[in-house]
C-alpha cells in the first residue's frame, strides 16, 4: 500500500496553506492525504473527585471539527480526486508528527503555526521535523514561482543522495526543470576573487574548480538516464553557500536539500545550510534526511 502524504493542521493560515500544498503533492504522487491534528492536555486540574478532562465538555470537539472541516475543504478544492483521511489525537504535535512520519511518504507543515512566537520566522514543529522526521519534510513558505525549476542544493555528501533522488522525482511529477546548484567556497564564508584571493596562494584554483565540477557532474549523472524527461541545468557557483542558495530560491518553485552536508559537526542532525533555507528561502523547502 502506498504511503500517504501527511499534513499537520492547527487552524492557522499557514497550516491551511500547507494543506493545499499537501493535497497537490498527494495528487501528483497518486497517494492518499492524511490530515493530522494534535493537541496537548490543558494545564488545568480537575476539581477533587471530578471526572478527567473531557474534550467534548470543554468545547474542544467543536473547535477540532471546525479546523478539520476547513482543512478538508481546502484539500478538496485543490485535489478533489485525492482520498482524504483524518486523524485527531491528544499529544505533543512535535512527537505526533514525528511518529506519523514513520509511515508517510512526505510530511507537510506550515512555516509557522498558532504556537509560534510572533518574533520567530519558523515554527518549532518545522525545525524539529526537518531534523528528526523519518521521511522527507516539506515546509511551506512564500508563494513560489510556479514556472520556476526545482532547485536542488548539491553538496556531494553520501547522505545527500536521497535528496538528489527526491529532487529528480519531484521535478518529473511536476513537469518542471531541475536546477542542480553546487556552491563551493572552501576558504571561508566570504567569497574571494582575483589576484588577492588568499586561497590562490595555497591551492590551484582552476584545479579545485574542476574537482567541484566533477563532484556536481558525478552526483547528478546517474539520475539523468533514469529521468530523461527532466531538463537539468547543472550550475557551479563559487560564493558564500547560504546566501547563494537563498538568492537562487527566488526563481524556484521548490528547494530540495539534504539535512546535513559535508561541513558542520557530526552530531548535528540539521546542518546550517538547511536551517538557513528553512528560515529564509523564497519558496517552499523540502529537507531530506540520509540513511540513519
């Protein structure tokens, strides 16, 4: 049985946008859509001898039913042919969606929910799932360019192979081009060019550029034959990695990145590049974790 697309809803405008995106993804993949709403126990204590908290008496049932009804309506407006199921559970939304990710093909969430502080650009649920989810996680951000390519952040890491596979498959079902962008800069996050480049004093820049080009070519080559219908642009850029990818997201309809690249600390489950994209990309972002 095909794994469904799971979307987390909390009644916020961001989560309704996530429902629309999730419905489109389910329709493109030919799988069902599972709408999940989780709510925690309230921080109140029942009177002595009283019955445990009852959602029906507390007016929660009406609130949840309304939230789910709006979500299902949005999904059916976008993809009326998709089979939709609902799931309501009591529990911490972070943990509930992490568990749901074990049997999902994709989890979709909004960039901010009702529980996020006003000053935060990205809700804790999205960050947590990107780091700990058991399937690709799509975080819905700004309105994308519908005619733009799927942007793949190529890092050449072994764990990034799943992100490459996902990006090619996504471009195929969307009928979109694929922009495989590899940004390199081994000296620092500042990009130098010209004779004053300190990196040129210790390495052969041309040879290093050739190595980075080979990494980009070898990363994408196996998938070119598997997805011949996808038009691929392989772009090599020497620049600061995070700003270059964020800038490139202006022209994209979706960004796909691995959870961690070649840099950073081994113990981190979510790298700085993927975090930067989650917070600042100009379109939705999919974070794909490598093998455990």
